[in-house]
C-alpha cells in the first residue's frame, strides 16, 4: 500500500542554479494547497543531518521567484556519503515528522535521495544544475539562465576582441559536460568549440584555422572551451606565440551560476516543484522529475542514474558549418 505523506521537507543540494527558488516556491505552495505541512531544510544534506530545519508557510516564499541562488542555501556534504550520515539524515526526518522529501539538485544529490528512500523516507528529485548533464531529462533548472549569462558576457568579450583584432579563448562551466560550451559556441558564433564529449581539433589544427580565417578577412577569432577540457590560458599563449596574433583567455567562472532566472527557468522550476509534490501525494518515492519531449514525467532514480546523454550531433555539425 502507498504511504500517505503528511509533512514534506524540501532542500537544495550540490551547486546552486537560477530557478531553484521557483522550484522551492512550487513545492511549498502546492504542498500547502494540498493540506500538507512543509519543512524547509537549509544547506542541503548538511542541514538535514544537523537539524537546520524550519516550518515554511506560503509567505516564506514570497518575492523569491525572480531571485538567483537558493533561499535554502546549498552545500556539498561529505558525511552524507557514508551510511552513518545517511542514517542520521533519516533519523532527523523522524525527529521533525518529515515523511516525504523533495531534493533539488544533480545526480550526486539524487544518489543521496535513493539512500534515504531505502531508509523509509519517500523521496523525489528535481533536476537543478546549470550543466544540463542529467541524462533522464531534456532540461535541468538553471541551464537557460546560465547560457544567457555566458552569451552576454561573450558578446562583450567579442566587442573588445574585434576592436583589437585579437583571438579570444573563453572557458565556460559544465563540469564534465559540454552543453553550455556547445550552446555558447553556436549562439556567440565561435570558430572553434572544444567539448569533453567529442574528438576535438589539435592545437596545430586550431592555429591553421585561425590563420585561414584571417586570410578570409575575419577580424577576430573566438574559441569556446568547455571546463572539462580546460587549459584556456595555455592555449591562448601558444596561439599568440605561434601566430603573432594577440590572444586573451577568459574563464567566466561562477558568474554563470548567478543572476535572475529566465522565464524558462522560472517555468520549469514552478512546474517541476508542483509535479514533485503530486508524486509524493500519490505515494511515490525514489523518483526523479524529468522534462521529456515537451511533457513532465518521472523515472525511478536507479533507472535515471543509469541513462546516458549525448550532446546533439546535428548541433555540432551545424556549429562547424557556421564557423566558416
Ligand atoms: P550534484 O547534486 O549537483 O551532482 P554533488 O555530486 O556534489 O552535486 O552531490 C551533492 C551532495 O549529494 C554531496 O555533497 C553528498 O552529500 C550527496 N551525495 C553525492 N553522491 C552521493 C552518494 N553516492 N550517496 C549519498 N549521497 C551522495
Ligand atoms: O555543477 C555546477 C558547477 O558550476 C559546474 O559547472 C562546475 O564544475 C562546478 O559546479 C563548480 O563547483 P564549485 O562551485 O564547488 O566550484
């Protein structure tokens, strides 16, 4: 028989992502509308283990939908990787009467959710990461805002790069995934995009490409490098040494994680938050909310974690055509 959930906890875990606040708001208000009690847990699994927990009302989530970051704070928690830490987390749920838990984060956080589910707490994951690297879903909360932030930053770099007729090497986030890099590469009009998932051109090939493009009349060059490839400073130095063309590297870094979420992130955050509560109210546990082919669906965490995701090959092909 499905377990009835009366008190729903919500936490954000791993790297923050714009739109997490919309998801928290979605959880809190849907749960209250369905007559449930809601507990906010601060600082991810850290706050769960240490009882950093408070009751949330509708007004606690007023005026947050437009804010970047997460009002519940977030953390990575070493202790929760061990069975004793997970047991402490489950026990603390008991202390606060939490029988259902929504975890907003990435694959790592979902592994934690699975452990809690095995310990008797009904858990639902919501995909929140700028990296888009969760295989079961076409969308992860934060990606659109991060790409738009990076795009605007690279537009600015391009302005100065053109004035000085330089080569710009720009490194974007994404951990081991190249989704942000591929999107920026296309939307910023990069000549070269270096992705962790693909076979990339060698440094010599990149240099030949820069020289060929200059002969064709290009006044600047843009190379977008995924964090998973790295080495952007060294690449810029080599380009400058070999070609005599001034090259500058910029690592965009954490600015990509902040800022007011776009409409897309607010929408998915709100819808996924509401969907997660529906799952808990229907007695479901150990599931991840996903956006697939235009619909909100859910998968077992175990199944979701086994799935694989590739960068879209047709986007890579088009990016190369458009770079000429
Ligand atoms: P993300 O959720 O963005 O992938 P992390 O991989 O850093 O971020 O995971 C966030 C937190 O989730 C970790 O600090 C840890 O507390 C918890 N976690 C990660 N992997 C596991 C695991 N295998 N078992 C239990 N908890 C985990
Ligand atoms: O997962 C989001 C992300 O921003 C990655 O793109 C990046 O590799 C990592 O987190 C950075 O983590 P931290 O904020 O701990 O430096």
